[in-house]
């Protein structure tokens, strides 16, 4: 595999120089150490060496040509290596203030409800009770700074959904899951802060398949998400960050084993069609089954011709990723924000979760 070159990364201690392939076919990234004065200055090393030497790891480019743009491509702001969550939020222009305001239920009646309102636009973001106090975006993710400071994570992209009722940051964890030696799944955490009255700060495991930017479900027996009552001091921040990292690493280890097992499990055409049939069953009450057939045919086609299909065709891993690609890139023709909300929290995520569980059932069959 030919090497790629990239300009020095000013926020790192090394420069990504490309992907290398072993005789076995497994691929891995290579870096050149650019930190002057270091004993390994200008040496070509792998990521394990960088981490062992406590050097910051730069972003790596995809080894796959013509990668599909991510579902958040037009909604997120790429961050330039911020060292704190506050810097990330400010860099992305998401440092607006949210206030709680009393609103009369009916004119002339002394009954009030409370709304969360953006101070800069005066837009209502949600409705809450009198005891609810908004967590400001610049403070919402400070607990995570301890991991970034220790180079256990990188704030990579940030954005909002809707009018600003939900703010999100994608944080990349070091390393990746390598499925069958050449199918990379990057390890991310999705951090969100909500002002809609339904939830506050959450951290969700978000694996992303590099060849097609599919966001893969984090459903592992109900695990994969942490809801946070915002801590009040730095000591609690550190403890919470350590707990989140420990849980994330544990779950990603399980996903590594699960994804590779899926890739090793061969299926035939009959089994694939049974999988799709169980995923989108017939609706006996519907007069028109065209939509059901369209979904099934789309998933079947993606299994044969989708991005990354040649890496996984004819396996449970390929079947599951066909569903993920459908939900992330084909399922909805709505606007980008609505589609992303569906992929992460709505119908798209529900369909991927069902697909993941059906895939697990196929593994034990």
C-alpha cells in the first residue's frame, strides 16, 4: 500500500505519514516523530510507540478512496486540537447562553410554565419545571478535559441540532478496532448537552466505520450510554472522566470481539434474505407494501455494492453494515439536522439497534 504524506500537525508531537500493509494483509498507520529534542526525533513509529512515549497522536487520514461524507459533514465544525471543552465550544461558535423564563399558560390566568430560551436569539428551546437550571454549553463537558489532557481523547468535531436545543461534540479515542485486518472502525464518544427539557449531559459510545462513515450502534445489552448530573468540582470531574474512560474501553473491547466474530461468520443468500425479512417484517395492516420492499431491496443492494461491501460481503458483519449504511445515508430525504437526529437518537438508531441484535442472534444460530 503506497504511503500518503500530510503536512505537520502543529497540535501533535508527530506527523501522520501513511498506512502500511503487513504480509498478512493487515494495515496500520505510521507516524514520524516531530518533537525536537526527543530521543526518537524523526523516527518512523506506530501509534503504540507514540502512546508509550506519551506523545500526542495526530489525526490520520482514511486509507480508503472515495469515502462517503459523514452524516454530520455539513452540520459540524472541525476543531483545531482544543485542549479544553470550553475552547471547543467557543471555537465552534456554540457558546451562547441559555436562560430559564416563566411563560404564562393562558392570558389572564396566574399559571406559569418555564421555557429554556437562547439569550442571543430569544428562541424557545424547550419547556422545563421550576427546579430545572440549564447547564451552559461552555461548562457542560468540562469533566471530559481530564481525558484530553492525558491524551486519552481528542475533541474532533462539534455542532448543534435544531435551533440549539442540543449541542454535541464528537471525541475520538486512541486506536481503532481492526476487523479482519483491513476494515477500520474508529472509536468515538458522542457528548451531548440538551436544553429541550428531556435530558441533560450524556456520553454515548459511537463506533464509526472508516470506509463509509457509518455510525454503528452502541447497543451491548443496554450499555453504551452514560447520563450525567453535572459535577460541581474538579475532583468529581476527574473521577467521572476516569469512570467514563473505563466503561468506554471495556465496551470497545467487547465490540472488537463482537465485530470480528461477525466478520468470521459466513452467511448465504437465503440467510441474508431471512435477516432482512426479520429486520423489516410484513405489515399485515398496510395496504401498500412498496415501502417495505424498498427498504429490503436497498439493504440487499448495499450488501452487494455499498461502500466497503468488498471488505465484508457474505458475512454477518456485511449484513449489519448494509443496514447501518442505509440508515445513515439513504433512509431519509429530510434536512441534514433531522436526519442526524434520527441516526443518533431516533428511527435510524432504532433500526440499527434491531439489526445489531438480529446479527447477534445469527451468531448463535
